[in-house]
């Protein structure tokens, strides 16, 4: 079992707002401001972005095959640190919201762009920008006591962190409008019915169940997962049927050239369990990564 050395468990003692470790191919990114409900202050935002970029730039391309986004304490994330925000408003009202473009947007974009599966483990409050972070995950595991809310209109704001897009994708435009306008809290059961949560587990078990699911995904066909994520992003952008069909055909061709596919076919015919080991970085790039490579080469 490959495990990076764990960091100090307490942000109050260690001064670290975000924990990062890798075990069994899963990068565990942990919010560590439990005494503040994991409210997003400058240190936590910076640590999260650095951790996500660490996954995206994984040097050997094999160690990280899935991500678990979790948090210490009773709450996943209560959103922006309003004390910090109030100080920014008092200091310079005109630039108080620069943080949205400078920090929140890059973080959300980086999470959405990860080619590996992302699992969020939610305990307690998942509110505002915290909900935006959770909706960046492909799968969300919530505890019985989890509660979800947009919350922005309660302080006279609209939305950020991609909520107007990700919430609409998750629950549809009608319910997204209701949740964003009223800002009411939803319990885990209702959240699961609407699609905000995929699995609901007993309180205190979200992280363990989320890690088990992330390990299962990490043992799977990561090249195929990357293509699935790219296809879903493209389809959600409003692409027409012809464009979707072409993207799917191209993805199948790329995956058909991998040992993951050929080995799985051999295993199926031999009535054996397939073993997947092909990372994205070795001889396989999704459509999105190929496009990014072309942009980089042209700079």
C-alpha cells in the first residue's frame, strides 16, 4: 500500500488549513478549520488550490488515480469566512469581491478539470461556496446529518463558485431556481432525492465510506474515467448530437489503443477479473488534454 506520510492532524497545532496525503492511489484533500466550520479564508482557499494543482501536476502520473475531498470536524464547509469578508468590505469595498475571480474561480475550474474521479465526503453543513466545492465532485457521500444550502441570497448576494451551473446540472433548472432564491437548508434524504447527494451513510461515516469508494475508483480504468468526464463536460456545454457522437467515437478509438481495454477484453473472454493500470499520462490523452497540449505548444 503506497501512502505518503500524513500531515499533522490539527490545523490549530500545525498551522495548516489543508491536509494532503496519498494512499492506495487516492489523494485525500482535507479541509482543516474545524473550529470555524471549515469556513473558506485566504489560507484555506490557497491550500485547496495548491492541493488540487498538486494532483493535476502529479509528476509520475500513476500515484493519484482518484481524489477524496473531505473535512475535519462536524461541518464540511460553511462557505466563505464572513469575518474575513466583513473586514475586506470595511477596508476596501470596491475590491472586496476580487477574491471571486482571483481565487474561487481558479479553484473551481481546477477541480472540474481533474481527469481522475473526485469523491466528496460531506458531514454537517455544506453551504454557499462549500456547496460549490462539493458539486465539483463526481460523487458525493453525505452523512445522515448533512445539510445543504446555497445561502447567498440570505446575505444579499446571488451565487459564485459555479453554483448557477453545477446546481442546475445536479437538480435541474426548476429546483436550482428554488434553492438559489430561497436558500433553504435541505437534509441528506431530500438532497439524495434531488441528486445533490448520491449516497447517504450514518453520521461520522462519510469520510470512511467516501475513501472506500475512491479506492474502488482508483483501482478502475482511469483512462476511461478521464474520457467519461471529458465527454460529460462537452455534452453539458450544449453540444449537438452530431458533435457528441463524434467525440464519443474519438474517445473509443483512443481507449481502444490502451492496454486497459485490450487486457479487459482478454479477461472477459477468459472469465477472469480485469486489472487496470494505465494512467492518463502514459500514451493516452483525452480530447480535453490534447487541446490543452496544442494551446501550450502554440504559446
